[in-house]
């Protein structure tokens, strides 16, 4: 059984995909995103799954995608922002190298804006993001090997900070 070299977690819009791809390139390994897995498997966007099926169905699909990716992928793995809500998923992340990419609300609003593709932020993005983070921050921190702030940093700077925090050497 394999497991990822690094797992990235954090809220939507924090840059998990961008940093994950940079990190994978610098480590000389593959990159995988469970959100991409879900879209490919379901043949529709995450927003469409939320609208058509509801959040509980999406979370069940997400849980299965994360479990599969954790056992199949040995590179850098990015997880969807809400994947850590599931207790079983958090248990699977125990013992993994998990980097929590964090950002404050102002940065989040700038990055996510009023993006309709973010179903959990559709009405009042600033208020909803704060509420999401109040519910999730302790979960992200609880599973993290390292916390890397992304505020005011370029993706390259965040990638270097993650490498430094994990004491990983480039390929």
C-alpha cells in the first residue's frame, strides 16, 4: 500500500491546487486532487453535485474519493476544503504529512469573490467563509503536521515554506 508524500488541506481558494502542482514538480512526484477525481468520476462539477444531490451525497462521494487517493497515490495530494469534516477521513490522515494552507478572511474574499462555482459561499461570501472557518479551523489544525500561511505570499513562497516546514528536499 502506498501513501502520499504530502497531503494539502485548507479552505476553498487557498491555493491547494496551485501549490500542490508546484510542490509535486519540486519533489519530482505526481500531483493529484480529489476534487478533480470526483469531477472525472461523476461527469459533472462539484457545484452541480451539490445542487442536484445535496451536500450529504457529495460528502459521501468525497469520502470515498479521499480514501481511494490516500491508498493509491504516492505524490502530492490536495483534498477538497470540506473533506476534513468526516471523522473517518481525519483518522486516515493520522500519520500522514499534512500541510494546512491557511489564509484570513480578506484574502479569502479576494481569491474566491462571489464565484458561483463555490456553492457554500453563494449568498454572503465573507460571513459564510468566517462561519466555515469557525467550524473547520480546529479540524485542519488537528490533523496538520505543519501550518503554512498563504496571506500575501506567492505560490512559490508558499511552496518553499511547505518544503521547509516538512524538511523535505527537492528532487
